[in-house]
């Protein structure tokens, strides 16, 4: 749900009634994975998000309208042989199952404030839905909402799931099924250097749901007005100073883009000492070889230095700043997707 929150937030704050359709099972080559969400306004005239490539949304929207009328949760299954009167119904050969229910904030008003706070602050959490009752469990394990209306052992199972698995899943519970909807922090992209390529890179990254942090000690570059779509954070400081306030994790990425060893190398060193999922640096093969020699002298062994993608980006014959930014973002997404398979 966090992937559509920017658009969905207006509906929530304005009290617009809507239903949520969630992919709870997906067999490749399905167009959307488990956890993908489609929000449907009660009248069915507007929707946000998707549960397929657009081929089954009409059926899901009708189910959502019915759900809003009678309050009943519904399950729909789609596949290449589902018997639809149109040929495009998952013609990719995949299969999906979709759960459709009223939005938890409307079914359980007391959970609404906690849910908005969680999504606005981009915090991790887990929303439990079971037989019309809902509970939000935050990063600390604290439960908000109708916890009293849910089985205690289900809440404990949800807490364990958030810590150990952290993927949206639907599970059999009693005579029904419970949805454990994981709300994850967005992946972060640190961009070191705020030159022209970084401007495009931030735009691509934000479109793909990444939180963006741009770091550059040069005041002439570190200005928000240079970005048509500003980063989430713009830090005018040397990387070694700026990165002290961040705890770098496995889902974090960095693109060092300045060509200046005084700026790029300290940033790369900080990320090499972390479990960051992607480390890339702009520059030719010759300049990258020189970079590896410098970092080697700083104490990094050859195996560790292999973590740096350089020259950065996929080879798509890039020539313009926008194309270079596209190649970098494509490589980051490729690495992210390969790591999750």
C-alpha cells in the first residue's frame, strides 16, 4: 500500500470510501507480485494502483463495488483459462488470487491515525486484517487499532512475521484467512554529487518509489531549485560528515557521481564498510581502475572492491545526462530484482 500512498493519502484524509484489492497469490509469469494493491473508490469510477497489467482490473473493480455495498471480503482468481469473454485475461500464462475488502481505516476508525502516521513517516509496520477486524503493528511491536477483536495468537504470529519474514502474505487462520500486509520503508538511494546527471537520477528514483538523499559539499550544486523534482533530502556537507547520521542497511544504494576523489572516495569507503545492496561510481574504466588502486591503498581488499559497479550503469550506449541516469537506475533495479528472486 505504501507504493500508492502519495495518491491514496488524499482519499484517506478526505474520508473518501474505498476498497483495497491485494494480490495474495501469484504464479509467474504474472504481471504483478504478491502484495500489489489496487484501491477502488466506492462508486467504482476511480482507482489507484494495479493488480495486473490492466487485463483483470474491470472484474476486480466490480468486486470492490460489491464489497463496499455489503461489507463482505471477496476472493478472485485469474489465470489463462479463467473463461473470461476477452482474450487478454492473464494471457501471459500466470495466475493470481486477489483479496478484496474495505479499507481498514474506514472499517476500524481508531486505526486510521496510527496508519496515517506510519505511512507518512515511511516507517515499517504490519497491518493485520481478519474477519473485518484490523490491527496495525509498528516497528517496536506495539499494536494499534482493534487488537482486542483479533485472536491474541494471531497478533503474536504477525509480530514474528514482521521481524523474520517481512513480506505480505495471506494465511489460513481458524475457519477464515488473515492478511498480514507488510508496510516497508522505501529503498533509499544516496546520490553523491548534485550535477546534471544527479538531477535526472533523482527523478527516475522517486518515480520508482525510492527515497532519495543527495549529498554534495559544493553550495553551488546543493540547491533544491536545481531539481525539477527535489530529492527527499539535500545535504550540503562532505560525505563522511553527512553519512554519520544514517544507518546504512542492505536495502540502501549509493551512486557516486562527482569524479572527484575527495568527494566520491570517502562515500564509497563508508558504503563498502556497510551491508549496502548496491554501490556504483561514475567514471571511465581508466578512472575506475585508479579509484580501485586508491581504495586498495586505504585498506580494502580486492574481493570487497568488486562490490563497486564501475563504470556505473548498464551499457545502453548512453550519451546524454538523462540516458546515463537511466542506465544507472536500470542497473540498480536489475540488482534489486535479482536479489529478491
